C-alpha cells in the first residue's frame, strides 16, 4: 500500500528541471535517453490499469529501487468523495507543484501503483475503481519516469533506450 511521502527531496528535482511543465506531465523530463507514449483512452482496450500491469515488470527490471517509488496524484482530478476516501482533509495541502498542477506524493512499491492510502473502512472495491492511477511516478533512483496527465490520451514513459525499446515492443492486443 502507498502512504503519503514526507521526503521533499523525492520530488523537488522535478520542479527544478528546465523542461516546460506540459512536457513533464505528458512525456517526462528531457534528461532521459529515450521517451515513448502509449495511448490509453477509456473507450480503447488499453485502460490505465491494464497498461500498468504490462508496464510494471519492465519498469521493475529497469530500476534498482522498485520497492521505493513515488506516486503523484493530481488533486484537481479528485472528486469530493475521493478526497474523503484518501483522508484529504482541508489541512492537507499538495506537496508538489508544477504550473497548472498540484500533487499529493505517495511512497511505496512500484506494484502498489494506484493503491492509495485508504483506511480500512473506506477501502471498498468500488472506491478502488473510482480512484485514478498515478499521474506521475518514478523510482528513488530516478531511472525512469511515468507520466499520465489528466488532459492527455497518452501515458509517457521516459528512461533508458533499452527500457523504451521494451515498452515499444509490448503487444497491447
């Protein structure tokens, strides 16, 4: 399960990058060797959860820190009910800001992507379906970057050339 992160250094490097904010949230930072985008429209067969299922083994093998990843959740995407479900009280402010985007940052294993810190009384099956996957995600060693902006039909992956070649070779059928 994911829990809110308190490591500001885990996300401050992103805000300090010279890349335009819309690039960061759609394809990732330019500092990586390669980038790829994968379509994930809801009406398509490739939904974000299925996409994450297929990407997870590749992302896991491309990092030395799969047990410590950072999962950013855009607060503007959350409905009032979803804010209540993750315990987002009025005093809980976004930890990480880019122009036009404010995020809560959760920490946990790669395999927990989208498994937000829900209390037992609110961790019902219907709630999990209502919650979005991460909008941004990266491991502690910063070996790759996952970007799924709310205004994009694509998920962007940035990383090594070998990772991007492996992602590009996935069969989505």
